[in-house]
């Protein structure tokens, strides 16, 4: 036996078993077997795998490594948890065009069995167990990796659609809502067994005070058969005028409401181009009047200042999204210059007026970290993610490739200009 393991030979059997119990080893066998087992545990670092947060091997890029089982502990109100907010959950799901409704309902309906947490540096690992929605005997294991700032970095689930490392199934969403509620409200909704709550089957759901009464016997609901719901004689109606009156009423109602009544689809739409071309006798041009109402043409200083103040929140402002549909932005200026054919111009206008939301993990990372970076590095100023006063703008860049690096680390040098 090696000299560095001679310390085990001088220990009693009870002490050897206590050491093995702390390491999670078996306690059976004689003293010689216990010593050999401790030697193997020392040589193999207690048979644990250190979590690898950054993987250089391209074949293992999509693998989520988690700590060993003995590193986890039950999540409770005394645990140190990441600053996960509902906004982080919504931004993570937005990348995959997934809503949080099913996962939120699953969490509120007590499908979640338990959640455990382990910490490695500034990274938190959560392991949850959630019941299947349609089968009582099946449950799934969920692993989630979250940074201290609340950014969801990776996730996986045992279900059919929980492919790592970007699982976004309803079981993952249920665990995320549990973490968020435990962080800010210090409580969690878990599945409980029949013996965890006091019996309530002998208590009535509600009190009953009287005998049932049929609706037909209710006072004041007797039908008066003498009522005439068609006081006008059908022979006196003009079918053409009646049809025209119903058409006008339908158009007027739909114009000032968001109704989707099927009757409106029986009416042919108006020819707007013919209306603009025919009514040339008007004092103002209809097209110019529309541009003025949208605040696209003939803007004065007051209109410009009003638009600037209403769009300061950028992506969080509905006015900012609406204004981008009516104005030419710098990102579309090159496409406007290159559009030659009429088809290309029409397609470009369609993309500007009806834009498709752009989503990526890079933009989500920037939205999660910009507000925090502004509060920490107040001396950095640029354009245009924030506003200081009326004329000073600030810009924050949160590069995805350097999300694990510290600000004071020098990773590359800028070229001389």
C-alpha cells in the first residue's frame, strides 16, 4: 500500500465508514475493502465531473454539462438565486416564437414536483421534475443553466421536444416561472400528495339555502304572445332601399370598430386609386392629406419634438414601432437605393409597412444586459440606447461572444486608424 494512503490504515472502521458516507460510497465489506474503496475515490476525484461552461470541442458545443447530484440542494426562500425576471423568460421564448401560456398554466395547476439548485461561480444550475400533462405515471427531468444576471444560457428536458441546449417546452417554462416566483415572492407552487393536506371531502363546497326553482316559474319571465316584433308590413318595404340601408349601416359600423362580422365580406371593397384619380377637383390632394395625418410629410419642429419624446423607449414603445412603419430608417436606406424594378419597390414597401419581428440570442442578450450596464458604467456615453437630458444619447453594446469575459480582461487589440 502506498505511503500517502497509510493514514486510512490507522483509522477505525466507524471513521472509515463516515468518510465513505460523506463521499457517497458503499459501506459494505471488511476494513481492507473500505480502505481500497477510499483509495479509488481519492484517485478519481470522488468520481465527479467538473461542469464545463465553455466547450472548445465543436462536437460538444450542443452538450449541456451539469454538476454531480450531490452538489444540488432543494430550492427554498433562503437560497441565493439569480436575478431572473419575467422579461428574461419572455425574451428567451420570443427567440423560438413560443408563448409562455401553456407552461404558466402547467405551473399554476401544480404539475411541478420539485426544483433543486447548484451554483458554480456566477452560474446557477437548476434541476426540476415535472409531471406530464396527459399521463399521470410519466414525469420529466429538466436542467436549466442561468447566469447571475438572469440570462437563460442553456436548458434541456427529457420530453420529446426538449432538445438541448435550447429547450423551450412547457416543462422548462414551468420551472422558469417557479424560479422567478421563488426569487421575488419567496414562494413556489408544487404538486402535493393526498396526505400533505387536511381532508376536505366531508365538507360541502358551498352552502345550500333553498329548493330549486325552474326558470319557467320565475316571476316576470312570462312570454307575452301579443308582442309583435315586425310592426312594419313587409309589403310596404322597398327591397332596393332596404338593401342599401343595411349596406351603409354595416360599412359605418365596421369603419369605427374592429368587428369581424361575416356580413362585411359580402360587400366589395372600394377602389382607393380610382377615388384619388377621379376627385381632382378637391382643394387638397387625398394622398397628401393621408401623409399629413400619418405625420410623414410637412413636419414642423413641434411634430418632430413630439415624435422624439414618444419614441425614447425604442423597442418598449408602441409609438416607436408604429413610426418605423411610416418613415425610412437607416437600415432600409441601402435597399431603397438598390430597388430598381417596380416589383422590388412594392416588396420593399410591404416589408417596411408590415415588418417581421427580428429575434436572435444576440439581441436578447443585449436587451437583458443594457439596463444593468448603464447603471454600473455611468461614465460611458455614446448613441442611442439611452438619453441624458434633451440632446445627449448613450449606446450600450453587450457582445454575445464575450458574455463570459470580464470588462477589465484584454482579449484583443484594436487596429490603428
